[in-house]
C-alpha cells in the first residue's frame, strides 16, 4: 500500500508493509540499508512503524519505491537479505533488464553447509547461470571478483547432486606470471598444487569439507592442471577450465576437443590479465573469436559492475583501467 502527498520541497510517498520483522531486515542495523538507498538515489528515506516515507524528485522516489518493494518481496520469500545485497541491488537498479532484482536473488543454485544460498548477484551473473543451464559450452569472460569460477563450481556441484553428470573436473594452467615449475620445490603434485588452490578453496566453501574430500579421494571430483587433460575423452562430466586466458591456443583446442557425450564445459578467464610470454596467442582470446557463433556455445561478458568482492575491488579495477587507457593514449 502506498500514499502520495505533495510538499513544497517535493513529492512525498509512503509505503506500508505488513511484516515488521521483514521491515527490520529491510532497513538493516541502525537503518543502514535505508541510508544507503537514500544517499545513492538522492531521496530522503524515513521509517516510522511499518511505514517508509520517501521525499525527493518523482523519478528518484519511483526508483526507491521499486527497490524497496522488490527487496521486501525477496526477504518475504525467505532470502537472507544482507547489506551487501542492497549494494548489489542498487547497482542493478540503474541497468536495463527484462527481469527484476527479485528474479536474480531468488534463483538459488545450491545451499552451502552453512545454510547460505548461493544465488546470482547481478543481471550478468543471472545470464551466466542460465547459459550454463542451457548450453553445453559456456565462456565466462571478465575481471576478477565477478563470480565466474565460483558460480560455475556451484552449478557443477548442483549438476552432480542431481545426477546430471557423473563427475566434476576442475582444471587450470599450472604456470603463471612467467614462473617455471622446474624451479619450484617438491614432486609434480607439490609443484602444481599451489596453482590449483583457488579451485579447492571454492569447492570447500560450497560443499561440506568431508564430503568434498571423499569425492576427491574417489576421483569423482578431480582437480588437475590442463596438461593432464591430453589424450582423454571426458564423458558424463562437468568440466571447468579456470584462468583460461593463460592457456595457449594449442592447449585450448586440446581441452575443447576432450568434451564427450553428456558433458558440459565452462571456460573462465580475464583477457586483460594474460601472463603468457610476449607474442604468444591466448587460447581464450582465439577460441572466443573462432567459436562465438557456433550453436550450443555461449559467451557471457562480465564488467566491473558485476564484482561481488569488497567494494574497493571495483574501484581498484576502474583505476587500473583508467591508467591503462591514459598510457595507451600517450
């Protein structure tokens, strides 16, 4: 229910919500969520009982009203709304989309052992998740922190739990930033393991540690450098190739031709962070250019707007991009 009045300072609208518990969650601790919304949209937002009043320009009030109504619906549906979610929702508010914010937050992929729902946090993430559901090969390209690998991992675990695939294979290039494995201490496993650590971290965050360890021990979940894919045919598998910008053209072709029946592949990478030797062609860049128009293959591009890490990460990426453009312009 909403009420509209007119003041000399501008229009005022009031939204009435029924559930005081959900209103408390919506407003946040010390009304921090309302303050964020008001500051971002240039609207004075006040709470009194079950009523939220908004004062400002009509267009800004409309945005605030739309956001509050959608977030209330999300919380009412059982979603654990957090202050970070409000920040993500504000980002989405200014973007054109055929779907609403509630359609993004309520698309639960899997529940973690801590009973947290893993869901998309942006329109691009939602498109990425839908692409993985509907295409056999998906490329996720964009900056760090946009959830490319994490969401792919969540989708892989969901597919395995639903018995849609028989195993999960996680792979990435083992050599980065010019480092050579021969100079690292230990046997082959010890040499490549540090490069694969981010994949283990994501796996253990999404799946119960003991269960993940058991599946790793049984070989049902496999984490290996991309060189180990040569000569194999991967049937009934969900395969994730991470940091694909650091594959050579030969490695990428080898990987893509390993895909067998009833298998899916997600290839992720950031083409602005290529660590291959100067002059070498990135397999990710070449594959995207050659394969993007093939039916059954989908490319999803992320930007700094999709970053779901600390808010400063977005600012850092923007600053580096600006510095690169300035340097290129000289």
